[in-house]
């Protein structure tokens, strides 16, 4: 508020710069590693920025032939061996994340509307959904494996979509609820006076007003689905491969990991999340607090 | 202990807007000065500069003759009551009152004593243990006032302290505040847009508009001798009537015709011939039931009832004018006879909007 | 129906909703409700059953035919050092991570509270970590804390001799990179929450405190922090719940090892269920965790409720 | 059994029959095993791959059949060339699912629960077969073996101990993952060193026969101030149990007695652990934290006396990246003196094994593929892949020029010798639990958190609990069986 002393300003600016460096450093390292040729992955001292940048790691991720060539070239290094393309994991993740997001947002919007405008189930009803998010997924994963085995849902798109939809519903219901609450019910009332049914009034009056909010919710949930790991790890066994599973797959033997390849896969797989994240930056707080804190 | 304040040639600009330009003002010791103006006139900016939240672009702020520009807010010995009272909502009333003392490092016992005394003085005893968030507006107002008074500020700044209160609380508070100020001999700068507050409490009023001081003077002066159309219109309730007039001059003598009254001699002054304005307080019209020599009959359009007096709205040429009459005066009548005393009207220059100064006044023939 | 719901408060007080309207609003919540039931309630019932059996896939029977052992799983859990250890370790991780996240977040938020050039851009830059896929973030930290990674390199440069410490293989230190990864990734969220809270603080209360002569520290602790309490409560609640579930970084960085040195509750249960395949036993552990978590959450959910109310 | 017969360990089944006769306790088990139908197969070792392909082609005739193989990531180089040939000969398509190599056993076991049918054939690590067999996910291959397997198929494999569980065939070992020792030949043959060493110990430097000798040599060469280190043995938790396992067996004991009471915490076990902890002092600095890759890279520096490892280790050390290429001596893991007799206990601790999923709609075709892939001709093709995981496991492999070039002759000699006499891992249901318990406690002892005695007592107590939970009676059946198929020379000495 009052004018700061110069040394204080310098200190503050340095702190800001330091925090930015720390925020960026792991990502820098990921990207930097993804561009390193094989023999620099585990060099000592580590190479910060390679002199010989290569796209080889990215080729290994996406082109099985490149992976096999690479493996053949690295004679004796049996641990550094990959095969198969990551395309499938992007495809699978895209299908699962998109559909699960769609269901979550549609179901969530309907439920949120019902909860806000009709007080369905009373004051405490929405909390029931919230408890879903408090469940450690690992606690339900064991019975889900059992249940899925009976229902033949293991290792299927539908199984993961079901799990993702359920576990993101708390977010969609609570976020969209907070958006609907921002729109006065009187607006719908005005439409209803003109003879419109209530649900239609919601669709034609309120929904367009909260379109941005619903879209943000969708992106937010897409991010969650795209990044999910535990369910994918346990509920799939090879037919379905999500990107997180693919990343974890580039692990070799007891010895170590395919740093460069893993970094390449990591850089690519996290890109959509970063992009969507910044698009909805304004709503991140609302999302991650279930709509409790608004901007 | 109470202080003088001098503002000289203050300027503050936000982007393209000159919020305060060339403001100079002096507040004497123990004086109650109101800074009166419509919202956006720059009075809050001025206040923020005095308090030290804003640094003026130019000019000086001096308390007791010492420049405050390099003094941080908390060292200026200023007490500030905000429009929203800014009660620390998470603290109890007691802690709110003790906050300033605590910050100054006053001992616990002393703090306790002063809080009790202040609570006693402002009749807040029953609120002391309540949480800040649980108070109603008038309680907040009182606590806010007590919270600054307890630190014995050299200068008390009040920023629209009554705008959130309802009418009766306001009326009560005006008296109490004035009394308190007198008994403490406290210098007060009172910022408001409400002329009633300013008129009823102030020793002097500074009327402000668009970053400029329009006029500084006692309430009487401001009311009787506004310097321009803005001040004339801003002060007075019911509001002053402004009607067009046509000016004839011979030498420096001015003769005015209005839509209904002719040949009003306004004495000497500098004014061009042509259309100008007449500002006439509603009290200045003399309303009668019977016609008299220089009265005109005006049709009654509607009546506002203020209880102790009524305001008749009469058709005056193309305008409506308000005329104050006793209750029941216009009962069942369509026409009222109105005469006008030229001594009580203000002639306003159409181009400069300034009130024309008249050297001598002669009653119209 | 329509008229009643015009005004939400009126609706709330409205005498028993008309029968015709009721199915409609219930129908609206039905898809969400059914999904949740399918994926949460059914498994919970199955957990109840499994927790009293000693079902192990290696015994070759399907889960619904497993032999009940009644309370013995719980009895064993009570004496299972690894389970208790994982529980305590998880609580430690939650306390350390959430506390540090909050402390750093508050510090950062205060830095970003004042207006300065490029501030918005800097905020976007600082929150980058929370935009990263957690598995990728964990991988990045795996590389950073590799014995041949840049962290060791920096330490080497500082101390002036080669430092090749294998953080993740040392039982005493392996938890550190995991916690740092978690803190790195989620401090930005905490920061955003706190910053939002700070920016929405009533400015005049702070100004009032300034004019009353309070020092910056006093203003912060006596005025700002109390005002921030609800926001901070929500932030702590949300982050504690999420941190309690911590899995991805542990899995990627250590798998709970070396030994059980970094086994958090999720990792313990994963290892138990999917490495040792002691499904019944882990179901019992899961049930205990569920009960604990839900009761804690119900107790703590008041701030959320208040904010929404 | 006469010892010295190099081909012993291959004759698993025969030996088991003999063992059965000798062990009254096994009488109950014997019938189901012995009453296996006589072999109907006309195939011989040389043409088994052709016969298998033919049989598969007939079974799949007129249908479009696809087999899916779940394999540890990185083994495609071993599997694909063989699979391509199979497809070529039979028209049966092969697809692959890759999972991280540390997780394949879990994934296969999970399939027992989820039954997705996502694979027909899998390549789990051998030590997991007991769990997998008990879970019901593996097809008991006896009936198919009776139909298609040539007489000496398993005798020809140098190590087939892990293929059987409770007397039934569940898979084919396809990887020779036995522990082998690596020594710095220049140091061994250095005259000055030899003199200094024999002056002190009374015998010359050599490829050590016993752990005592190895420990003495490591101590001799360990001069960190001169940049020389005794050894590059593993001390990370994941690996530590394996070395102790060999040291313990070399002292002449089975890990469990006939009643499944742990013997690991007897005096020999404690001694073995004390020696292991003492040897830690003569290892290079990174030993406690370094995994496999770092380990062989470190030994490749050429400043360490000895190392332990597998074929993969040799592939690196024999490459141009290694400074010690061509300067190594090899040997099996050291043994010990039991009652005045030298006992060698080389150890087979990992290895991939072809198994067939019980969820597979085509178990017989799937079996035929595994038979095809493990046939001498085809497995040679698989092992040839220089980047792959599969190490030699049949006599034929050691004669292959390409394989010899990759591994070097001296190594292969030591490897073959080890393979023939390898002791098995603890092939019991719950192997992972037993071993993890052991690993944690050994590490605790190594870093000084527990005394060796404490560590092993704790392990033994935990083992008893695990055995009880797994079902003692069932475990005993397998343990008796397993003991009966330990290599004869070892089995006779162990108590």
C-alpha cells in the first residue's frame, strides 16, 4: 500500500522470479530430456540443454518402426526397448475422456438444475454427490474389479467411462449448480409467463446464459478424465490403453525408465491439459472447490 | 491536540480523468468542515489523499503546517470512518475498539479503561462482546466512530458516514455528532453528498464539483449567496427554481423579464443583454389568494405535502416552479396569485453559469 | 408447479409438492444418481461383503463364493504394522504437504496482491504446475531426483564435490521427492484460492487497520487472516481430501518402496490388492478408510455448506 | 541320483517320479501325476515346431483365429520373429499387448478376476506360476503336452523346474535367467596380486568356489583410495534377497523344513546374512542404491573386481560401451562347503515363461504356439535377438554363432553350467509375499536397523503367518514337489 523501500521491491521481485523458475523447472526438464539423444538421458553430470537436439524420442513414441530401429541400434541395452505406438493411447483417452465428460456434464446439468430450482432431496442431497469425491478411489477399486468381472466391463471403454462419469459427477453437479444459482429464477419465470414449460424455460433462458460455465465445467472434467491414472491402471489390461497408462508403460526392468521417450510422451500428453487449463483458468478455482469459491 | 489542515493546489489524475484539480482548502482547529458534492466530484479522492492511501500528483497536504506527503497513513494521526464502516467483521466490538490502541502499544489495563469509557460515551456498552459481523448499520456506524475517536486523532475524516442509515437514525445522529464534535473540540472533515447533513452540522461547507471547489462558506452564506448555478441548485430543499429570463440593460443597470413577471430591476452588474437564468428559492415567491399590484395568477398543477408546509407546483411559462405555502393554503383552488421580490432572486449568467453580482438593488416599480 | 418454483424460497416453504411435479424433478437427478449408485453404492456393498471374506484370486474361487472369515481381517489390520504405518504416513504427508502448500501459497499470494506490470501473466506462469497431468509431473520429478538428475547436479555444484545420492532408493529420504512433487503440483491451486480470497477482501477493513496504525504483520494476522478463514478452510478441506488419496506420484516415483518406506494408504491398498492380491483383506482396509474419511468429511463439510448457503 | 550327470536338471519329470517313489508323503499326489496318458505325439525335438504349426493349422482350419500375447514391454524382439513365422506357416494372426515388465504377473493374475479375455498367451515371470496356477487363470497343459509334446522336450531345456506346479505342467520356460558371476580377469591373473593374496590366504586368486573365497578376494581388492573396488553386487532392496538366497543355500539348507517351518533363521541363515552384511563394506559406493542398469554400467568402468548378473548384464559388458569387454572371467555363483563337500547353488531367479490363459477360447492353439516358440529351432531365433530379454536355455542355443557372438564363449560356458544346476526360487503360492518380507528384513539388517538374527526371526515369523494364510496343507504339497525337483546334486546335500 505505502511505497516500499527499494530493497524490499528487489526482494519481492526476486521471490516472484524464483517461484516462476521453480514452477517451470520440472517442465523444462521434461521437455529438455525429450529432446536428448539416447546416450545423454542418464549422463553425469546431467546435460541441461542438449547440443544435439533430436526428435527421435517423439518418433519412438509414435512410430513403432522407429522404436524397433532404436532398440536394434542399442545393442546390449536390453532395458531400453519399446514397441507399439502411442497413437492408440491418445485415441483411447480421447474417446473415453470425451464420452465420460459428455455424460458427466449432461447428467450433472440436469441434476444441478433439479437441485437448484426444485430443491430436490432437500438441503443435504447434493452433499451425497460430494462424498463420492471424498471416497479414495482405491477403496472402491477392489469391489469394482469384482463387479466389472461379473458385468464383463473390465478392460472396456464403457467400464472406464462409467467410472469416470461417476467420479466427476460431484464436480459437474456442484460447479453447474453454482452457475445456475447465479441466474435469477425470475428470468425463467418471465419466460414461463409467456406459456413456456419450466424445463423449456431452463433450456432456452438459463442454459444459454450459463453456456460459458457449462463449457468450462466440461473442459475441467475433460482434464480430470484425461489425467486419471488409478482407475485406468486397475480396470484395463491391455485392450484399452489411456495416455497415463502409456506413460507408465515406458518403464523398463528394475533398472530404470526410458527417460527420453517418457519425457516425449509426457510432453505431448500433457499439452491438451495445459491448453484447456489456461482456457478455463478463470474457473479453475470454482471447479476445484466444487463451486464454493467463485471469482 | 486537534489540528489544522491545509490542502493547497492538489491534483490527482486517473488515466484520462482529472479527479481532483487544483484543490485548495483550509480546515481550522476544531472546525467542522463539510466537503459536499455529488458522487464522482472528487471528494473521496481528496479524502484518500488526506488519509494517505493516494499520493497527489501535485500540491501539498499539511497538518498543523507540516507537509504529510512523506508521512505514511498511520503516522498522520488521522481518524477515518468509512462509508461502509469497515468494522473488522471477524473481531468482537471490544477488539475493534481496542485495535488502534493495541497497534499503538497501549497497555492492557489502559486499553480496557479507554474502551469502557468510549463505550460509555457512545452508549455501546451492550455491544462490546458482539462479533463485528453481527451488527446492524447504525451499530456499525457507532462502533466505527468509537474505534477512531478512541485513538484521539488530530483530524477526523468522515466519509459519508450516514449514507447507509435510515432517516430517523440520521436525524438523531446529526445532533449527536455535532455535539460530540463540539465537546471534543475535534477538527472534522465531513465528506457527504447530502446537503442536509452538511447544512445542519457544518461550520463551513466546501461545495465540490468535477474536481474543483465551487464555493466555500458558512451554510448560511452558501444558501443565501451561491456563487453559481450549480451551488444554487445543489443546496436547498425544496430545490431552487430556475427559469429563463430576458435581460435588458441600460448602462450597468439590469432589468429582467420572465415568462410571467416583467420589469424586475436587479441593480447594477455585468451582464450582456439576452436570455439568462433566474434562480428563485421557493420561499421567495409570495403567494396570495387575492391578486395584488405586481402579482400574476398562476395555475396550480400539483401539490406536494411535507406536513408542516406544502409546495405548490405552478405553471410558470413553460416551466413548473415550486412555491412554499402553509398547509391548506391552496385547498380547492386552481389559481394562485404570486408576486416576486427581486432582492431574493439570483441572476445567473447563461454562458458562465455564475451568479451575477449586483451592486445595488432597487425594487421594481 | 411452475408458479411455485418461480421463487426458490417460496418453493422451499411450499406445502408438499404436488404429485404431478415430483417425478419430473426426480427424473432429472435420476441419471446422475443411478451412475453414482452403480459405481459407488454397489462397490460399497461388495466391499462390505469382501471385507468379511479372505478372498484371494490366487485361491481360485470367485469373489461371491469366497469363504467368510468374519472379523479376522479387521483383527489382522489392527496388528498390521504396514497398514498402520501407511495410515500414519499418509496423515504425515497430508499435514506436511497441505501446511507447506498453504504457507507458500499465502506468501506467493501476498506477493501477487499488489498491482505490478505483467502481474496477470506471472500468475498464469506460476500456476502452470497444476495444469500438468499428474503422472507426467511425477515422471518429471523422477528425473529430477534421479541420482544422475539435475537436483544432485545442483547440490554437487553448491557443495563442490560430486553428489550422487539416490533419493528414491533411500528409505529415509524417498518420501521427500514424493511430497515435493505433490507440493509443487498443488501449491498453485492453493495459491489461486488464497489469491482469490485476498483480492475479494473488503479493502476498507485493511485501510482502517492501516490508519489505526497497525503494522503489516498485525494487519495480516488480526484482520486479513480472520477474514480469509472460510476460504482457507475450504482450501484446506479440499486439499486434505485430495492429498489423503495421494497415489500417482507414489506409484510413479517409488511404488511405495523401498520396502514400505513411502507406502501411503492408497499405495498400501494397491500393493495389497494388486500385487499380493489379498482382496478381502484390502476390502476391509478400504472399508475402514471409507468410514474414517466420510466421517471426517461430514464433520468438515460445514464450511462448504456455509459458503453455498 | 548319481551326481555329475550334467543333464540332470532337465529330467525333471523323471526325477520327480523317482522322488515320488522315495517320498511316502507324496503318495497322495502321485496318481494324478503319474496317470498322465502316454504320449501320442510323433514329433521329435527337431521337428516339433513344424508339427506344432501343422497341428495348429489343422485346428484353425476354415476359421480366422487370432492369438493375443501379453508380454512384458521390451520383449517384442524375442517374440515377434517367431510369431511372424508362426503366422506365415499357419495363417493364425498374432497380436500383442504390452505391459510394464514389473507388472505382468499382476496383470495376468488380475485376469483371473476380470476374465476379459484380453490375451490367450502370456509371458509372466516364472516365480509367479504358483499363484497364477492356483488362481485358475492358467490352463493345465498336461493334456496338450501328452498330445503334442515330444518325449525329450523338457529334458532338453536346461531349466524346467518352474514349469510345473504340484506336478502339473503350466508353462514353458523360455528365458535362461540364472545368476552368473563376472570377474575382472586382469586382476585375477595379475602376478603381484596373486602373490599378495596367496601369502595371506594360502591359495591363489581364481574364480572362487565358495562365498568365503569371494568375500576374501573382494576384501583384498577393495582399495577405494586407489579407485579400486571389491565388487558391484546389488544391495538395493529389490535385489538383495537373491544374493542371500544363494549364500544361504550354499550353507546346506532348504529355506523350509518338511513341515514348512522356516529354516532361514537358523545359524546358517544368520551366518550367511552376517557375511552378506560384512561384504557390503567391500562394494563400490553406489551399490546400496543402484539398480540393474547402473550396476552393469558401473562394472563396465573396469575398476571393480566382481559383479553378479544375468545374460543382459553380459550383453552390455560385452558391448563396445563397456571398458571391461574381453577382460572378464565368468563363473557360476559361489557355493559352500557342506560336510566337507563343495556344493554349488547357482540360482534361477527370474525368467519369462509362456503360459496359456484359461479364458482363451483357443487354449489348444495357444498351447501349440508356446510349444512352437519354445522348440529348439524357434527358441534359437528368439534368443538371437540382441536387444531382447531371452537368454539361452537350450543346448542348441549355445552352439548358435550369432548368440555366441552376442554373449561370448566364456560367458556361455559359465551360463550353461549354471543353468543345469540352478536351484529354484521359492515356487509357492504367495511367493511375492514371502520374498518381500525377506527383502525388507534383509535390507533392514544391511543398513543396520536390525541385527541379522532379528531380521531373519522376523522374516520367519512372517513366513509362518503367510503359510498359514495360504493354507499349509496345500503349500506342503507343492513344497514337497518342489524339493523333489531341486537339482539332484544340490537336493542330496541340503537338509
